[in-house]
């Protein structure tokens, strides 16, 4: 009996050892598991891991073959060893990249860590990188004292517009070699652009610099536009007392009707000549007396009589043009009674007439009073043609418009000599067409031309 029990124990032990040696292998290939990041930046490289799986989610470790990853018209061959392969994915063009996996010419289902389900494809979004270049869109000149508007357009190192700023960290510094400085965050850019405005006060050319902590991203030189005196507007009371102070106000305008706000820096002294026999003092106004193109000065006149004050720029025989505020009957009386005033006015009118005939642009005897340069960023599209569809509406055609950029309508007041004469509206009809509409006072007319080289819509306003 004892011998029988020993034999039974040996048989049982042998049987148990036989069961422990069963090796269960993975089944047939059913799908592939992929491990990847859903979003990367342009130029960044990420590793896409591919694992062969059976229907029960087991790794097929003896799988050794080549599969194909097809994405956006490209094909990458990936070698799998022991059931695992990797593909280093990198692209410089921003956008979505959709992947499908093929083995032996057959498309296989995929599973990833995001969905946990079987998919026919997976997607990687390549985001634009930080700004590497910033284009500055503005007109090439500035007038001291007047608001200068500009648009910054950001592109990354691969030419992608910085349309997506999520997850980007970048500080951008904008400054001139003058007084203007500001700091921007890359997230301040909307649709890859940021509009800025500042008031330059310099009387020399300035350069706009755009940079981050590492490098210069963009530069643009702005040319200082010197204003030539067109008229001096003189305001004074109708009645004053001899020997008592009274205030006069001088405002200097350029030939386009704009106040010369930097007259204190670029102007010459102005002499106050007059038609009377008394003494006017002080009789010279210095440039330093002007603030934003206007000088308020206390003067005294010594004789009881009617006079006319005539401002004359130092070095000039007469002022190029003038507008004086006093009653019409006073002008008529002076023209009849005062031969000196009559001769001076005649000489001034002759000089103005000569200058107008030589230097001013006219349309049907109307004077050019305003020029507007509407800049269309080159990334939005190229201005190719303009047509007038009615007396105040124009159609602007664009070549190669960028469908990824949103057009922001422009609605602005039109000012001449700081006086509102109407409004301007620039809207988008479709991706190839802009509409430009004016609502101006009836005394004003417009002509519109395009500068294809600089992508500018030039508006000339006449009266």
C-alpha cells in the first residue's frame, strides 16, 4: 500500500509540472496601438510609438515587419521589431495631419490613449511656433504731433502666421529711437496681428524696432515729413484799449491744412507787422511760445486807432497764406482807406496764386485738402484693381486672398483742418472684394488710386 501511495504521488507531481509549462501566445494581428501627442509646435519632433495587438489587447511580441503611416499625401515606412516600432514626426507647416496605418496594403484599425476605442485614423495638430519675424504695416512717413497707426503681423521661423497663441510664451518689445516704447505679450496678437498707435514728436527720421529677449524681429524706418507753412490764423479781440494788454492767438497751418504742432522745434520767429502809427509790443513771437502749433501771447498797442495785424515769418517777405478773424466791414474799410494794406494784400494774393498754380494738385479747379493711405497687409491679399460703382462707392479687387485671415471693417471719421467732413467705410463683400464707401459733405470730392507695389489704396480729397 505504501509503495502504491508513493507511485501515486510521483504521478501527481509529474502531472502538475506538465500543466505549469503551458505557454499561451498572443493571437493573430487585429489592430495597432499608437502612442502620440495630439499637438506639437512647428519644427518640434515627437515620437509616435506603434504596437501590434491581437483581438484581446495582447502585445504580439513576435511581430516583425514593416508598416506604412500615410498622412497628408506623405508615406512613412516604420519597422516593427518584437511588435514595437517608432516614427519620429516633425513638420514645419502649421495645420492638422491625419494618419492612417497600412500593413500588407490593408488599412488597419488603431487604438490610442485618448479615445480608448478603435479608430480608422488619428490626428496630430501642428501649431505655429512663437514669432520669429514681425512685419510692420504703415505708411512710410510721419508728421510730428499726429497719431501714427501701424499694424504688426507676426510669423514664426517657418513662415506660418502666428494665428494660434495658446500655450506660447513670448514677450515682444516695440520701441523707436525716439520716445515711444511699449511691451506686448504674444497673446495680444489676434489673427496674427496687433494694431498700435503712438504720437511721434521727433523732427528727424525714426526707426521702429520690434524684438524679443533673443533677437530683432522686425524694423521699419519712418521718414520725418517737414510741414511747409500754408497759413497763419490770427485771432484777436474786436475792441481793446490803448496801453492795455490783450491776448492774440496765432495758429500755424501747413499747405495741407494741418496744424504744424512741432512749430516750436522747426519754426522761425514771426513778426507782427501792423497798419497803424502806434507801437505794438512785443512785436516778435518766438517758436518757443508755441504749444502744439498755437501761441497765446499778451500784447499792447499804444495808439487809439483801427489797425490790422499782419503776421510775417522771419526771412519771408509776406506770410505764404493767412486767415485773419475780424469783421467784413473792417476789411472793406481798410481796403478803401489804407493803400499800404491794399498793396500788401495784393502782393500776398499774387504769391499765393503763383504757388497754387505750380505746386498744388487740382481737379477741375478744386484744391487737394487731404490724402489718406489705406494700407492692405500683403498677407491678406494683393490689391489688383479698383472701380467706381457710384459717386461715392468703390470696389477693390484682391489677388491671392488669404482665407485664414479675418478682415476687420474700417469705419473712421474724415477730418480736414481738424474739422469732420464725413465718414469712410471699408468692408469686405467676399474673399476677393472690398467695398470702399464715403459719406462726405457735398463740397468735397474724391479720387481713388492704388499703389500695387506698396499694396496701398490712396484716397485724395478735394474741395
